[in-house]
């Protein structure tokens, strides 16, 4: 099994698939859920350094519930006010809580929407098709409940692919996309079915062990906070294997190039330097790409280095809003 890990790491980071894993909803006082809403998820420890930022955010409105087209309850939280609305889309085996350190800075300027995709956080898991397209429908269902005229979709890892797939569903309301730790595979040949199954096999055989090993060994730079590394590795392994393995298989099979062909809004990328980002290759599919690489950071850069990550995120949002105004 050992030879699989380097290639799997590359495929996870290149495709933007890596895991996040916190089993709790976004922070803030919880409002009563509508009748029939799923119970709140169990609360786990918050990522290091994020609680203070979340506590100072504008008062949360939520948890709120909407239905996806396949009748799955999708939970989301609202913060702040103003245009555009910034929809935060988490990564694989993750949930909205991993944006904790971004909520307060964003809510000071914009409406912020923190979404829990189906099978994650307190959203329901009564789904059999865990495709990127269905996750995109989750985001679109939430967006249709938001009155804002303009939307910016911010996706981490798998969430970036979901944001790309959701954009055509929302028409000209979307004025920009910010991909975090994603898009590295754009322009590369799609994986074969046999290769996908080979990379998924360790997770099918031992999901908890495989996910903890991947995160602990490969998704943080050397010298990262060991408490945070262990927290993410253990929390992520709590994702139901039936959801996580099927989602991983679907994501590894996703060719981002056709998704990008349908995008006609600015695309910004904020990546770590854990693996190289081939900007020249990506720009063949995204001519107007704006890329920042945050040095000395890993796959969870918004958790590891919010003091350096948040200014980049706010700068990109401001640029997108200014471009839309003209």
C-alpha cells in the first residue's frame, strides 16, 4: 500500500480533494430549526486560534434549512449584511466550521453564507449519488434562499469544484469565484477508472486509518502545530465512510477543464506551497486567473495562517466586487 500514498497525496491536492473534518456547525447562536430539520451535529473541539474570531462575528442567523432538488435537508448559517453575499463551501469530509477564522473579517463587509453540504455537518445524508453535480445543487438551493443580487463563491479543496459546478446554475448572480487549495489538476489528463479505484482502495478498506495517515503524514508542512494536525486527522475520520468514499471517487473522476469552460466570471486562487501550482498550465483554461501562493503553509491554510490568509481573501473579494461594479 505504501506506494499509493505519494500519488494519492498528489491527486488529492491537485484535484483539491483533501479533507477537513470538523463535526460541528458554523459558530454563532442557533435559532430554532424548521419542523422536520435534522438535529444539530455533535460539537467537537474548534480549530486552534479560530474561536475568538468566530465569537466576534456579526450575530449568526441560523441554523437555517433548505431542501436540495433530491429532497435532502441542507443546513446553512448567515452572518453580516451587504453586497455581495459570500458563500463559503467546505472541502471533502469537512463542514462549515472550518471557515471559523474567516467569518468575522468577512461579516464586517459582506453577507456571509456558511453551507454544510449534504452528508456533512448537520445536513442530512439521505442521498445515494454523491456527485459533484449534486453537491453543486446543494449550494444552488441555499443561494436561492438568499436575497442578495450578487454572489461570490469561495470553495476550499473539493468545495472549489463544487463552486465551479454551481456557478452555471445561478446565472449572472455569480460575479466571481475564489478557489482555495484547488485547481492544480486543470489541464492534466483525467484519471482512468482503474487508477481512481486504486487510489480509493485504502479508504474503502480502512477509512479511519487511511484518512488519519493521509492527513497526519501529508497534508501539513513539517513543523506544523501537532495539536492541530492531530485534531484535523481525527475529526476528519468521523465522516461517514459511505459518504466520504463515494465523494472521493466522484471527485477524482471530475475533469475540471469542462467545468471551467462554462465559467465567465473572474477566478481567483489562493494555494499553499505544499505542492507547486503550475499557473501557466492552468491559465490555458483560465486566461484571467489571479493566483496567490501562501508560503510555509499546508492544505488547511485558512486554519493554519488566518492572519496571512484573510487579507488575501478580502483583497480578492474587493477586486471581484470592483470589477462587477464596472
